[in-house]
């Protein structure tokens, strides 16, 4: 994968959009110090280069009645393509599952999910059974100390 070349203005645009993707092109252009058309072209290029891969609205979990975050550690004794495809199919059908990672080390998969409460978690757990798992362990978030979707931009090479 070829990494995009980003200059100071691209970085400034990304910094602004990471904080607030609802900013108008005019607002971004003004804050970066470029014309609206130049700003729009840069944003389009950042999207084409897959530097910007989505623009979303983040919701407050508690306001949509999903206050409990759970991290689910999964180990399997089946390391084959057929099982992996079945597991992927199961997790893709569960909207409460937000993130899934295949891991190195003792864990095979780490899942981040949200649920309404403990009975909601129990229902989620039972839906994982379809994937024929070996070991499932869950940890519940008691306090969120830091949460961000903003990536630091100082690691971009010129």
C-alpha cells in the first residue's frame, strides 16, 4: 500500500475534520487559510487516497440505551478457513458488535460490543455460541478514562 504524501495544509484539514466532520468546506478552508475550491479538491483527494475512509456521527451510548461496553476475549481450537468464515458470518450479523480483531498471542479474537445491561450481554453471549467457540471471557468497562477517534498526525511522513 502506497502512503499518501500529505503537506501542512492536508494535516490541518485532517485535524479539523477529525474533531468535527460537520464543519462546512468554507469553515475548513478559512481555518486552514486556503480557498473553498482548493479545500474541496484536497478533501476529495484525501478520500480518493483512502486517508479519509468515512465521515460519521458519533452517538452517546447512554442516550441510545447501550450504556454497557464489554470486551470479549475469544479462543478457538479451530484454525481453519471454514471456521473463520462461519465466525465472521456470525459476528457480522450482530449489530451490538462494534469491533473485532484477530490477535497474536494467547487470544485469538478480541471483540468490543455494547449492550443494554447484563441480561442484554447474556443474549449477546448466546448468539456467539453459533460460532462454536472454545473459550470466551468478558470484561466490562466500569469507567471510560479516555476515548477518542482522533489519530495523531505527527507520524505522517512527508
